């Protein structure tokens, strides 16, 4: 086992672990190999059926530990999760830099271009190989001198986005013939002029990629994460420098009271990207979640996503007072979402409105997707085919203050929690979609649930909704997935949108889209373009 993992293997309650100011290296073969860690919004069953995690820093059922990195750098090889805290209490981790010797995101820059042609430059750290006219991205080598991983430059399960350095916006590669989503063009002829300098002829002679474009290519499989906090209480991450996150960002799951303070998640020199997906993901958390004084730039999904998980009702048994429920999204399954004492709501899948509640007496995992729950009360009516339940105990308040969030293709904050939310004094710059999106969904991602009061105030929003998407020009967007279009009952409660500064970099007007919102207070905001409010049916004060 490597030196760093040995230190954590020997940790005891109450320890202060102080690392040396040096580089600690960790590889899959010399770190913790853990099984049974099933994480929300990550790998599908067939991609990681045993919940395997290669982990450098692991604490299980530990309390009152401070980890002071003292400026140490943790350099990871292959695909790894740098840290996992499981069933821990009062853990503080600070003053550490995390990086991967070879990130799972590959990058190259277009240096010359014409229709049907491009010359690209690949930095030394992004290892590759060529087989005929096929380009493969490779991980760093293991002790047998074989790459830890390899993916083709395009194909099923490979995604490429385009970063524009002049606008600082990450957008789609244009779809070519046969592409199911934006991807790099099919290569008809490839010539390696020198190491890292390739000339490419495209099959589509009309495809043209502008000079300066930085292509960002990755596998869509989320087999590891940028860190994990599972079934913990009172966890603080402070003054971490995170240069690379494998496959996904930091996931906090079924945990209570989480604080991220002073995290710097921005690209190191020579890169434009940090995370393959979300930066900070909170699933089924409770208590208080706080993200304060952080910097985050360059990811392929949201900066913050906070939500619960709707489980579909499969069967009820009124003799036993049980309900059989099922994880229904392929990337969320297997984790423990209920325990005795939790309160649940029965929710109509078509309207997202509750029609009863109950207390959990017991929960038993039947298989990776199904859970049998004994409750004190079943609903009066039989659930419909797509009705769901939400664990309303495992919902958190959210405070997001004094952060700088930049340069992602999607939303800055995807917020789906019923406790109070305060988003204040932040800067949002170059988001592809809305700065704030409030969802709720019982049919697709199954991310719950309804929101109550969200306060969005004193923020600066610059060049958001910057790329074409289904969200159009919505800079604030409520989008609960209501399947019954005849339903006119609001899903979400209240938005306070106050004293924000909105700046459009495109010149297009901004929308504040308030679909299925009951009440809003909109006052004191300024904008260099028209700020159009698209109200639902409810009260509004402007």
C-alpha cells in the first residue's frame, strides 16, 4: 500500500493527521480497493456492478479527525477516487492539492483549419496512440507499462465539447452525419507531423472547426468520483486545490451538515477543464449544506446539483402495510435511501404533487434497484403506474455565498430541495444555460423534489444562457417536469429575486421563467438587456 493510504489505514478517532509538504503518489494497485459503494448519479449497474472504488484516502466509522495537508499534493494515477469518508462524524480536511497524472478528460487545440481539414496540437500530458487513421486517448501507464484506460476519439459513449477561449464558453461540437450528439468529425486521413501535432482530413469535406477551438473529450462512464462523503455528519472541506476530478465531481450522499469553504477548483496551466461532470453534487443530504468562498471553473455539467431521489412505486400490500419501490434511473441505484423513522410523501408522477405521507418502520433492500418499505400509513387511493415516493427527511437547506462560478455548458446551480435556499453575493460567468435552475422530476432523472423559499440576491450574472439549448435565454429557470399539461397547480412555492446584476454578453434579452411557481418577489435587479419575466399562475410582486 502507498504511503498516503498507509497513513489513513492507521487513523484513529480524535487524530490530527498532518501530511508533509510534498507529493504523495497513489495508484489503483497500491491503494484501498473498496466494494459495495453505490453512488447516486454515477455508473450504471453493468459498468460497476460491485460498486468498486480505488481510493487513496479512506475513513470508515471514524470521528473527530482533522486532516491538514500542509500544502501536500496528492497525485493520482489511473481512474481513482481520491477520498471516501463513510459513516464518519466531524471530519475536517484542509490544505491539500489533488491532481491526476493523466486526467480522464483529453484536450487538444485546433491550430489550423479549413473545410474538411484541421491541424491540432496535443499537450504532452494528454497521452494518445494512433492506429491507421484512428486516434485513441490513453491513460498513464501502470507498473506493467500498459495504459490504465483507453478510449477512441469518438464513438458510442464518448462525448466531445468545444471550448472557445475568446468567449470562455463551453458548447457542443456540431453534429455531423451519423452523430447522435455533438462529436468530433470522422477522420478519413491522419498524419502525425511531430509528437502532439496531427493533421486531419475529415470524411465530411464541409466540416470546419474554427482555429483556437479547444476540444474536450471524455468517456461518459462515471466509474469513479472526485471524492465521496457517504452517510456522514458534520464534514468540512476547507482550502483544497482541486485540479482534476475523475469521471465525476465530489459527491455527498445521505449525509448531514456539509461545508465546503475556500475550495479552488480551477484548471491548472495547460488545461481548460477540471471535472467530467458536476463539481459539487449533493444527493439525499439533510441539515445544512454550505458552499462558501469557492472558485469553480470548467466542467461538463452543473457547478452545484442538490436533490433527493424519487423511487417509483411498484406494488403496495395493504395487509402488511408495505410498498415495493424502485430506483428507475440507470445511474442511481443500490444506495440506502431510507431507514426507520424517515418521513416520506406519496407523489403523483404526472403532477409532482403529494397525496399522502407516512413514516418508515423498516426498509429492506431486495436487489440493486428494489426496496421493500414497511410504513405506518398507505395512501387512501391506489398509486398510479408512475407515482413515486420522496424521502422528505433527507432534504437539506442550501447556502451558496461569495463564490465565483465560471465556464460550464449547463446550469450553475440545479436546486431541487424543500428546505430554505439562499444564493447570495456570487459571480456567475459564462454558463451555457441558467445561473439557477429549479427542477423536480418523477419520470426521467427522478431527482426530487418541490422547493419552498429560494432567495437569489446580490449576485452578478454575466453571459449566462450563453449557448443554444432547450433552455433558450432563461437566466433563471423553473422547470418541474409536469407530465399532465392540464395541471395548473404550482409545484414550487416562492422565489425572491432581489438586487442582482444581469449582464448579457450576446445582446439577447434574458428570461426569468417561473413555470409552476406559486409566488415571486422580483425587485431591485439591473440588466443591460431586457429582463423578461415569464410568470405562471400565481402572485407576483415586481
